[in-house]
C-alpha cells in the first residue's frame, strides 16, 4: 500500500464529505489541475484505498426504523461457514464483525420493526444449524452514526 501524502488525505476528506464534487471544484480547493485530481482518485481506487462511491440513505425515510445489534455465538467452528454465507446474502445485515469475548460475531441490522426483527432472528439466524445463542440489543436512538474515516 502506498503512503498517503497531505494532498491525498485532503482529497479523501473532501470525497468523504461530498463525493459529488466535480474534479474542477476539488482541484480548486486543493490547488490542483482537474486532470491531476482525476489521476490521484484513480490511483486511490487502484490501490484499494477508495473502495467505492455511494449515496448515504436515511434509513427512517425508507421505512427502516429499527436498528439492532445482535451478538451471535456457537461452539462448533464448522458453523462459521454457513453463518457467513447467510449474513453475506441478507439485506438486513449492514455490518458483521468477528469479536473477542463470549460471542463469535456482532451484527448490525436495520429492519422495519420488531416483527421484522423477530422474523430475521427466527428464520435467518436461528435456522443456521449449530448456532447456539443470540443476544439482541435494540438502539433507542443514535447520537452519532458516521461512515467517514478521519484520515
């Protein structure tokens, strides 16, 4: 992986804040030619530092009012393959983290309501053979939820 210089860091900060800026607008901010900005963006993508561009959707505005965190556990390591296949195909799972402690994984899920959560737990998770236990925490509100990195 290449080392990021200050211009790369500033470029990443701008793109994380608003990836719809034109190359000319970014160039003006960074005091670079638009072609240089384009070359730097392409290099950051090629090196895997930028993995994509996307719209940030307000979950409540599209009816996904429930945010929950689900701890998942099992004893048999063979369960992991089926579990990861299931979560990688589930639209409800936003994040899946292998964690330390008493649990194997922590999931961040977004659903419409508690009925949808119950269905997700019963049909998608607990249907995985060998999965032994789950613990679910429902977020009442979120004081901070961002996807930008402080580079």
